[in-house]
């Protein structure tokens, strides 16, 4: 008998993680499998900064998905710490899924990633051709052969090579079945209904950052960090009309970037606040009053003291 109640015979539970170059579709795939938005997504690379676990509940299994930052050649102390986070995660999960977007040729970044993965011992490796909705059958076939060839070249024995599209839903269910089959038998790890183990403040900060990333210049995504300073219910509100006050700070590295985030007469920051508030309300299920402040933390990505302050 589990602490979570009766467990069917043959029940499986375990951890899988998605790794890949930045913007390989890892976060979108995590959300598709969980069936809810638990990690932020963006067309900008390097969106994910923390390891967030998405939890898939099934009658026969519980699959815990670990979302990691994209592995990349680091240019800053932040980049080095994100890469360390990825490698630490690989060694602790039951299955590592390498994501190779089907709309891009296999390149040096993919070879670098697969070479790093090949160093991990005692883990099952699955290759995923993601974003298959963006290519035709002929191009997909070439992509799958290239993934197979890359594995042979590096001595990586892929347990499966699976084409999948998180956007169209194609083969998402099959992928879940294949991952569950690779999990060890055991009781659930999280209570029914939990979709993630990330604290609400982390999820809210990610949603603010996601909103801030949309529509800004290419150099900004790496320079924005968000810290939720406080989340407190508004006092004196009737029970049937609660309001949550959320105060968050957006940190950039230079005054010029601050101007970009705020926009002309604050128009851009208002748009960010409006987009983030609707997402936060959907996540928390309560009306929210969101206050955003933009601050400069000079060169924070290279400063160990500031990285600690911002939670890295």
C-alpha cells in the first residue's frame, strides 16, 4: 500500500528528461504530455532557466518529466551554471530523451549534445525528432536516418527513435507509452492532481519572463531575469471576490535594455503585465493585481554575487 493509496499491480513510476539545443521544442513537448502549461515556451532560445518537473498521471503509471535548459557552448558564468544543471539532471533520471528538431539539419550543436550525453552511464537514451508538423515525409525520413547515423558514430545506442509533434499532438501518446514502458515498477512519487513540483513563485516569475521575451530584440532574452518579491492576498476583500497582489522585478543588464523593456511611455511594460496577468490568473485560478518594476543589475550574468541573488 502506497502513501497515496492502492497501487495497481505492475504500476510504474520514474523520471525522464528532455535535452537538446536551445529552442528544440523541449518545453512545448513537456506541456503536451502533462496536458497543462507547467513550463514556459518562447520562440526565443534559452527560455528555460530552471529544472521544472511536469507530472503525467495515468492509471498504470506516473511519469515525471524533468525540463532542462538547452545545452549550449557557454559565454557567461550563467551559461556554465545552466550547463552544469543539465549534466547533473542526466545522471539522475531513468530515461534521457534527446530532441532533434525536424525542421533543422543535424549540425555541430547536435553532435556536441549527443557526445556529452554519450558520457552518461546507466541511463536509457531515446532520440526524438521534434516539430514534425513543420516538414514533409521525405525530409522527416532523411532526418531520422541522420539521427540514427549520429548515434552509431558516437556509440550511442538509441533505445527508440521517435518522430513527434507537440503542436499537432502527433505521436505524443505513443511517446508517453514508450517512456512508461522504460520506467521501473514502483508506487507514485507525487499525489494525484499535482502537475509540477515547482513553487508558485517560480512559475509566476517564469510567466512574467515569458511575456517579457515576446517581441523584444534578439539580444535581450539572455539578459532578462525575473524575481517575484511577494505574493499576498489583498486584505479586506470578501471571500467570493479575492485578489492576489503580486509584485515582481524584471532585471536587465544595461540602462538601454531597461528602455526596451519599458517601451515608449511604458507601453511595452503594460503589454507585458497584461499578458502575464492573464496567464498567472489561469495558473492560480484567482484574480491578480500584478505590479512590475524594471531594474538594472549590471552584467549580472557574469557576477557570482548577483547570480545568487537572482536564484542561479
